[in-house]
C-alpha cells in the first residue's frame, strides 16, 4: 500500500507542477498580449503562431546569458534566496486543494498558507539587501514596510470567510459556496481581499518594490540575467497562487455546471488574473506613505466591518 | 651531440603521444561522445534561436535620436512584434545597447561603464549620425567623433535622425548576425 | 540617518542624461543636487563660427522635442538684425506650425509624466500615437519628420500644401476628442489625483524669485505669457488668452499644459480661417546674407517649455556673440527648492512635471 | 543702463525693490580687451525690462547677486565656467563640462579648440 500511495504522490506532484508551468507560460503570453492591446499594439506576433513562443525564447536566452554577481553582494544570500522564493511559492501551491482530490487536503490549510505567505516580503528583503546596491536596499525596505499595510486586512478578510464556512480547510470553504459564492455574500470582504492581494502580488498600483521609474528595477537591479528568469517565474507563480486563492475563497473554486472542476478553477483563475492585468495597464503607482494610510484607515476598518456583518447576518 | 636539442626532440615526442591519446576514441566511448556532441549541437541551436528572437534593448536615451527610439517602441512601429521590446532599465538583463545621440567627453566613461555592466552576449547599435561619427557636432570641442572609439559597434544606422523603421531594419540585421548568417 | 543616493547620469526617468545626488532622511528628501553638463556641445560657440543661416539646424537640435520653436526663435533674431519683416501669410503659417509643434511637445510630456508616475507606458503609447499624427502632418508640409529647418528669412521654405486646411481640421477634431478622453482617464483616477495634488508646491513669490518660466510659472499663478505680453506674429489678432492656475503643484502644471493644448487648437482653427492668400516663401539660403542693420538684438518667444530669449551681438556675416536663454536650464535650477521635503517617490513626478529637455539645459 | 562694477549690488537692490524682481538672464560678451556683463531683469507687474551692463577687465572678478536674485545661481556658475570669470562671495563649482581636459573658458575668443578624445 505504501508504494501505491507513494506512486500517487509522485503523479500528483508532477501533475501540479505541469499545471503551474502551464499557467505561468500561458499567463505570461496573455499578459503581454492584453497589455499590447490596451496600448494599440499587437504584442509579439513573429515568433511562433501569435507569438506564442516569444516567452520561451526570452526564458532560454536569459538562462543562457552570463550570470553576474556584483562584488559588493553577499554571494551566498544573493544566489540562493531567489531560488528559495520560487520554492516557497511552488510549495504554497502544493498546499492548495484541487478538484478530484488532487493536492494535499490539510485541515488548517488556510492558516498554513497565510502564515507562509508572510515570509515572501522577508525573502525579497534579503535579496534586495544582499545585492549591495542602494536602489535594491530602498526596494527591500519598502517591501517590509508595505507588508505592514496590507497583511492585517488581508488576514482579517480571510477570517470572515473562515468564520462563515466554520473551517480552516479550503475544500470545506469551497463546498460551503455551493449555493452562492462569497463574492455575493460579502462584497466588502472581497474588495478588501482583492486590494490586499494586489499588494501581496506586487501588482500596480502597488508595485512599489519594482518601481521602474524610481528604482530602475527595485530589488532586481543587480540581479543577473538567469536570476531574472527565476524572478519572472516567481512573479507568475505568485500570480497563479493569488488568482487561485481569489477563485477558491470568493468565486466558488471548482464548482460550476457542465465542465469538469479543474477547467472551472482555471477559467476563474484566468479571469481574476486578466482583471489584475487590466488594472496594471491603466493605473499609476501609489506612494508608500499613502499606501500605509490607505491600509490602516480604509482597508482595516472595512475588514473589521466585514467580519462584524458576517457574524451578525450569517453566523448567528 | 647537443644536449639541448636532444631534450627538445624528446619533449616534442612526448607531446605527440599525449596529443594522440587525447584524440583517441574507444569504440564504446565514441557513441557517448557523438551523443554529447549531438546534444550540444541541439542545445546551441536552441540557444542561438532564442538569442536571435529575443533581443532586449536597454532603456537608454541620450539625445535627439532617443525621440525616435521612443517612437520605435510605441504603437506605430510596435517593436514588440519581433520581441525587441522589453525595455529594462538595468544593464544586467539587456542584450542590445542602442546608443541614440551624441556622446560627450563627460558621458563617454558612463557609456563605456554601462557596456561593461551588460552581461554577455551583448551587442551595440550606433543609432544616428552623432553616434556613428559625431555628425553635425564634428567640430565641437566636447564631442566624441563616433562611439566606436570607446566600445565595439555591431550595426551602424545613419541619418539625422534615422527613422524608426531604420532601427527596425538594423535590429533585423543584428538578428542575422546573432543567428549566424553573417560573419563578424 | 541620512542616505545619499546617486541617481543617474543614465536613469530611465531623467529624460536624458542628468545626474542627481539625493540625500534622503528615511523616505524624505533633504537635498537634491543636480549635476548637469553631460550633453554640452557648445552650440553658442559653434554658432559664432557659422554664417547666419547655417546655424539654424544647430538651433533645432537644442530642443529636440520641439525643434521648430527654436529655429523660429533664431530666425526671428536674424530677421530683426537685418530689418526684415516676415510676410503677412508667413506669419500665419508659422503660427499654425508652431502651435502644432507645441501640441506635439505637450503630448510627449503628458505620456512621459504618466510614465514617471509609474504607469507601464499605456498613456505614453496613446499620446505617442497622437503625436505621430501631428508629426505626419508636419512631414507633409516640410518633408521631414523631426528636424524641419523650414524657417527662412521673411517666411518659410515651403508653403502649406493645398489640402492642408482639410487635413488639419480633421486632425484637430480628433485631437479634441482625445484630450477629453485623457482628462476623464486621468482626473477620475483617484491614484493620479493623489500623486499629483499638493505635490511639489511652488508658491508665487518663489516662482518669481527662482526665475522659472513657461507653464511652471503660470501654474504658480503668475499671469505672464510671451505670446501676449510681447505679442509677435498674429497672437494679438487671435485674442490669445494665457492659461493660469494658482495652486502651483504638479496637478496645476498638468492642468496648465492640458489647457494650453486646447488653447492651441483654438488658435490654429482661428488662424486657418483668417489666413490670407498670397505668398509665404522666404529668401532662399545663400552664403552671403543681406546686410546687418542692428548691432544688438534681443528676441523673445514662448517655446513649449517656457520663455526663450536670444541676445545676439552681430557682426557682418556671422554672430559675434549668441546668448541663448534656455527655459529648461532655469526650470531645472528650481528643482532643488521644490523637491526639498518631498518623498523620494515624488522626486521623479516633480522632475517630470517641470518638463525638462536635457540638451536644452546643457546646450 | 551702463554702471560701474562697484555699484552693481546697490543698483540691483534698488531695482529689485522698485519691482524689477525677475531675473531673465545674465550673460557676457567678450570684446577681447574687456568683457561686458549684462543683467536682463524684468518687472513682473507691468512687464517692463531693464538691461544692466558693466565692463570687466580681463581677469577681474564679479560680485555675486545671489542674495538679490535667487535664480542668479545657475547663471553665475555658467558665467564662471564659460568665460572664466571668478565670482566673489560664493563657491562656484564646475558646472557644465565635467571631466574636461584642461581647456578653459570656451566662449572666450582666444579659446583653442579641443583635442581628440583618448579612450581608456
């Protein structure tokens, strides 16, 4: 029996990894195309049909380029932490339940995910601080300060969801949305969660860490080309995690008529991701102090209000 | 007999034996060497293909020609169609440096430094008359007459300023060079 | 603890080659010290060694975002030195082309400004698209995309083509619609308002003391525009009104430029209606220019970036001394005072709102 | 208005008090045997302009007017660099041409054109 379950585990690990790569690659292409459309352009068209191979060319080229580690950098931290960051996000996706009993189904999955997710800013801080560049250092500081602004509302808005479902198990949360998804039941909570998630995903208007016009490339300034490929992979995996969380917690996850559950989940994840991309294409960047004020004066009260409303309307 | 000459001959003999041993392939080993070479060929072909199709220019404008460089990236020409557009501000992650504008004596060391900060393989396009030869500022006391005095240049684009279409053509020429169609 | 950062000389949002040494206390700017001169090529010295009309092309390269404005400034100075008055139709033609150039310059600024605020090129692509249409129109007239060199003594080198009025009106209608879109797109975006309002305030007294010009001066509540106060060409006849805002922050500077573009559209429309028939061609360029009458000339023009002035001491065939007052040069000197006390993230939005062209600063 | 170098500060202060509060430009002309420095100032209320001119002998220095006009900062630095005029009363750093190989004051008439650039 041990071999049987072990075999299944390996199949699951490979299946989810393929899923991650599939989403990352497709989303990378979709993002470039949709931003190009928003800007009256075509985006990549020549490399492969509809430019589908463009990102492959980019990634292979980046990996084949010379890797530079600056003299001032802390070599060990600088060359391992980006990989750790990637490992963290991939591991977090393994913690999520998928339909057809794919993935691990642990009883406190929600807690585990949000605890581990708060390590990401620290890892980014380490990379930025280790590269020995002042722009990266500013970006690293911002990354930690920013997390103060959005972590608390994020967790409070998730708490309302857990309160309603009466469980920390994500599969239970999805199943309790069988009749009505939570986006309808608690719209305030969804808005808070979505905005806090944007900040977590480092997407505009909260892309303070990687602010091209101020900090050139933020914590990636001195990162060599192969590590930039890793950073892109991290970015898209984080995006996958974020859009999966949005669709699992608020959009009803894999529940839906006619189509198989996995397809529904992916469709919802892609919709959430494309909305985030459209926001990226249109808005300007927020300032750090304004973000703090916004987080504490708007998001936090709204999240608390959401919990109170949920408690009064549904739980009692 | 001269000892020295004898020593030399002996050393040459030894070298010959070592060389022939190096080139010797055992019948079983030959299969693996061929396999290794084949994989290496496929890998290098893939890498060359990817390099050819993803030339990222650096976000780096000096003077007038930078205006046309902006136009090159914007919606009329849309350089992203062929994968030329992912302007990165940092030299570490870029492939092509487009020197658009005149290079003064003050800025020359910076240009050189930026070139040295770029990761290999790296390419340079001299865009516009000023970068090619000094152009209209030939007689000025503070201008370098052509950036090829400080860094190696792959493609020259002439004009004052050249149209963005010319830059597109230059990048296609560079693609040919990267893809191995044109000798250096 | 104070941190000192070196920004530039080559940085994505310095619009050229500018080095800023920024001293930060946390996230607040204590001091900014601009280091300039990376693009210096000695235009003034080169012009002293050229025949009068040979330098026109150099003048255009001073400000490459609005080249025609500078060539007009220089040719006006030479005309004044030789006592030549431009023909009546030429005045209208020049005014129309210059106002189109102003719109193109402001459009580029708008896109670059949004880019500085952290947008990923969207607004930039939009404005570049519209700017391209204007450049195409100017290309139809002059034959060149960027450097036109079409001002001649007493007129222009090529008159407007026969179908120009139709094309121009169509383009103006389109632009008017686009400007409305831009305004709703930007002014209804709370993040844009937050990033520009009450940021980088320059008070009226400071603006005068620091000597800033153009839209920056007008955004601080000083009602001064060379087009009205030293009226040239036919601005007086077209009832030109300067656009003034009182607040003096980044948003006011944005608003002034936006309104100026609309005002330019109005001016072009009126000028197209009132333009007389006749001849607008100037003298062809010859090595030997007409005799010089004045020994000293001062000419002012409202360039897209502010007041431009040429002070020329004349000689027989070439200027003895040509001094150019570049608007970007003096606007940059105000950066130090405006940016003090601002957040680091706002440094680039303030720098962007000043609308600098580094080649104009260094000359 | 032609004045002497000694009365420059006094006259400019007087003018700025009487409303000429906007400095348009400071520039100079090299007449080989002497230099002429010109201050263009403007009254922002009624838009009147005034030129204040003074002659400088070669090698003579110029008093700073930065206390009267803040915007004189950059113009004075430009003047000191382009004409080699020393400015009294303030520290003038090199402004326009950084890393310049030893040739002084390009806008003087006796200026020698620069040499070729040597890389390395």
